[in-house]
C-alpha cells in the first residue's frame, strides 16, 4: 500500500481528496453539534412541558379516583407521572431528583401495552443513570418557573433539570390539593453519524474517487508520455514532437520539451557539419605536407616525417569520428543482443584471438547495433591485447543487462580506472599505434554505452579484470528460455547461422544523404 501511495499519482490524489472530505465532514459535525444539542434540548423541554400541561388539564377534568389510572396510561418508557399528598410541600431540588429516579425505575403498567408489541410505550425497564451521578450532576440547580408563553395554565408550576441536560422534572398543585409530578429522561440525544449520513458520505466519497481517477489519468498520461520521450531522447532516439494540448501547465511542459529536443538535434547537426568541414580542411595541408616530404632527399628524415604525418592524420580522423558521434545518428532497432555478442566473438576467434563466448538466452533488445558492436569489439580487443584472452557473457541484474568481458591480465591501477576513459589517454606509453592505439577506443565505447542510457565500468579481480557494459532493462523486448552454454568448439554451420541471425537483426541503415 505504501509503495502504491508513493508511486501512483492517482492514489495520492484520491487519498488526499477523501482525507479532505472526511476532515471537512468531521469539522462540520463538531461545529454544528453544539447548536444541534441546544436545539434538541429546547425541543425536548418544550415538548415535556406541553405534555405536562395537557396532563394537568386532563387531571382537572377527571374525578380524583380516576386520576391515578389516567396517569399510568399517559406514561412512557422515559416518562413517569405520580401524585403526592396535599400535605407534601415542595421538596428540595436534589431530594426530588432522587425521587424522580425511583419513579423512572418503576415498571410500566402492563395494561398500557399488554403484548409489548406496540413499541410506543417503550421498555418497561429503561436505561437510567446512577443515583450518585444524578445527585451530583445538577446539585446547584434550583426549581425554576417556566416562561408564560410555555406554561399558560392559571396554577403555578416549577421545572428543573437532572442528570445534566438529559432529564427534566415538573411539579404543580392540582385543584384537590395534591401535587402532580412528572419526570422525563432521555438517555440518547441521537448520533452524529447515522446510517443515512454514512451512506451519503460513502456515495460522496465514491463520486469524488471516480472524479479523482479521471483527473489523475488526465494529468498522469501526458507525464508518462513526457517520461517515455525523455528516456528515448536520452538514448538518442528521434521521436515525433509531443502533443501540445490539455491544460496550460501540461501544454507549456510539452512545448518546452519539444523546443529542447529540436535545439539538441540542431546542435548535433551543426556540430557534425562543422567537424566535417574541419576534417576536410585538415586533409588538404596534410596532403601538402606528404607531397613535400617526398622531395626530402634524406631517406631517414623522410621516413620519420611520413610516419609523423600518418600518425597526425590517424589522430585527426579518429578525433573527428569521436566528436562527430556517429552512433547518435544511427537509428535504433530491435536486435538479438545475444546473437550480436556471439557474432563478434566468433569474428575475433576466426582472426585467431583467444575469445570464448558463454552463450545465454535469446534477448531482443532495442539499441544501435553498429555503435554497440564497436564498443564490445573494443573491449574484447583490449582484453586480448592486455589480458591474453577474453571471456564474454550476458548477465542480468534487477535494473540492467550487462555485457561482461573478462580477461586474465594484470588489470588497471585503481587511480587510472576513470582516467582511461579520457580521450588520448593510453596506459601503453610507447608511441607505437600497433600496440597502444590512439587512446580513443574506451572514450568512444563509454560514449556509446551512455547514449544507450548505460555505462562502462572496470573491476579488478584476483584472476584478472572484468569490463562491464551496463545497459538499462527498459530496452528489453522479450527473452527466450536459456539455451545450453557453449564455448569456441562450435561447428561451422552453427556459427554461420548465428552470424547471419545477428546480421539480419542489425541490418545497416540506408545511406545518409
């Protein structure tokens, strides 16, 4: 659940919306509860006094011997009437409250509801408060006289509260001198959350959730498209511009991304054209120097000059090729990555190099095969040249697909592992290009890996060094079950089949204009 909350915009939007709904409803209930309680108390008190006035009129119209029976018929679950003698003067408020509690605990007359099925008479044993709580709740509240517009009979009457504001008492003297007493107790003022209010809240929450899903999807869909396009742009793919519609914020984001993509493409094209022009201009003076060197009579000097010119020309061409970033202009397509690695290893083996390919599963991967082939071949050649052999395999991790090249060489000093990726940096200190190269191979290989969204890393081990090209798993299209591993000892027909499969999957793009 926590992971869904962190990863899903829809879950966060819906959750916050529902939380706001619940908090707002709770605050509304809290604010209105006090007002509701006051209105409820006023209504209960008014109804109680009105009933007491009606019973008082009824007592005046009945003969004294029938009044007790009429009072019993007028009682309810939390309403009791009783008569006290003429000599009973008004008692103290607290003492009367305890008497009222005793009468409220008295069972109803069975003749009121003989079968107990009508329901209006209530339970014969109502839920009542404790006597100590009744005595302490309104200890300082005396008898009071009701206002004239509530009590309109000629005889005086007194009312009081007990058990907080849950109970009311009434006392008045009848025409025969006896005192009419009434006590009412309502233990339940109602609940703030009823089934109807909960149903209403649930329907409101469901409606808001559906609206939230709709809004979140409208927000998340262009963001997902933006993330996909940004990832593809980072991998060097040229995608059509994003759709510039929707809300103002989404539209401006799409416009900014499209502008950035067009600027990057224009920058790469301008840089390529500029470097191509530089390369063309450098060839002319180099050719002129070569022609002039032909007229040098000293053969030893002539040989050194031509060697220097050749080295300068090779470095110039390599530098232009590296800066031009030809792999960026190559179209991405789906290839069998396992077959591509195997074809490269077989080519090196055919040249007599000690290269072993540990075959794994068929893996369909979206990449620029020409650039990736160049990077893998560079690492294999370095492993053979400096480590004596190369063992190549694919390795899967939680987030990457690794192309692992292992050798048995001395490795690279720790302080040089990062420096070897800089252009023209060589661990081999001689100036012989046959043994040390120019120093751009690893720079180009890392550029290729990073254009695919990955990287290259070196790890020194006890038995040699390990070079790893890490590619993101996002490029995986599908993977077949693992086949049996095999090394160099392959039949020619199987090797040719694999090379053809990789060649078909990584067919070169059409010539550039």
